[in-house]
C-alpha cells in the first residue's frame, strides 16, 4: 500500500476517532495487525481496506514487514485517548461526585482538595487525573505565555478587576479599557516606569487622540469612579484578580526581582482571590493618585 501525504488538520483526527470501525483497526494495530481483515469480524473487506488506507495516509499506522503497527503519533493518540477513556468512562459517577464536592460551601478549600486527592488515590484514576485538573490552576513558565494567560482571564471579567502590574502590553491595556467601557469596575496599581505609565499613556492620547471615540473613552476614564488608578514605583510583583474568584500572579525571582520567572493562574479560588485583593489594598496605602486624575476630578 503506497502512502501519500495528507494535510494534517485536527478535524480529520476527530473525525477518525469518532468512527468505530477506524478505532477497531487502530486498537488492533497496537499489538500488530496483519494486512488482511481477518479477526475484524464487524467489517467488510471494503470497509477494512478503505479505513486502513486512511489511517496509513494520516500517519497513524505504518507497515513493518508483514505487520501494520502504530506510528509514534498513533501510539500517543492511543495511549492518551483510548486508554485514558477506558479508565474515565467507568468512573463517570465518581468523577461527578468530585464536582459536587467542589461546589459545596461548607468545606474550606484546602480541606476539599485534601478529600479529593485522597479519594482519587483509592480509585484507578491515579495518573489520569492530576492536581492541576482538580484544583483548576495553571503554571505559566515563560513571559511569552503570560500575556495570553492574562488576556484569557481578563476576558472573563463581568464585574470587577484588581490589576497590579509592572509590565506593559498594548493588548492587555486595550482589553482593560474595553472592559471598562462595558461597565466593569477597574482598580489598577501601576508599577511601570514613568515613561510608559498608564497616566503618561492617557496624557498622550489627550494631547494627540488617534480618533474621537478613543478621546471620549479617556475622558470618561478620568472622570469615572469605576476607574481607580494609583502609582506605586516599587511594586514587588504583578497580579490580577477577576470577579473575586480568578487570579493570575507572578512569583518572585529573589536573585533578580525585576526578572519574570513563572506565574500561576487560579481559575476557581475565592479564598485565594480575596487574599490578593487584601494585598492590593495594603499596597495601595503607599501608592499615589496621578495628578492627571486629581486635576480632572477636581474640575
């Protein structure tokens, strides 16, 4: 059977995994499959060869002498999809009970996590469910991944945002103002250098507005009680709290405190979010309100 290159797209993979006859061939190839359809009693000869060719063309299976076996790609899909599903599906109700426990308010968060971890340890889900999935957190290991992470969490905001930042990114800045324009309350502790501070960027827009819409938005920001901006030149770290439940914060590099190391996202942790809000308010005591805001609100 001659192999041809098929453009790889995720839709083709999911389509294949949704086809029971293709899955049957894929499973058989895990241990080695003869070129004939002998043993695959649910398939006609035509069904078998059409699907076998498709699996070969897509790079799931390749021929070794007289046997068809899984490629590295095919093995990864098989191990991470089918074997995992074999463990998950029979334990659906046990997994569902974890969701029930996580929604209860009469258990402290730490106690919930301990109970869940102990419970998983008594099942065959160990190694399938990991602490990240259970506690809804993510570790961001590079600054290039930090901005998309902050944008993702910020996009979820519906009520209120606390944002302490010592970095500037135009995409994050634009989304902050978009959220403000939709009625969301924004609290910012600005730890950026003076030349790229939020105050100076807003002043630049006032001096040379790119368009009327942006100019009007800045005027509303300067007057609104929903936009709380303070400057803190020695801000120790950056973090954002969204709707009192989601948090993204960077860890401190004690060798070089100004260098980004890693960040952690907590997607569902009201207790942790509240601690960061309290930290934000504590830092704010030593912060100053920019003159641009004082002058605009005293007029």
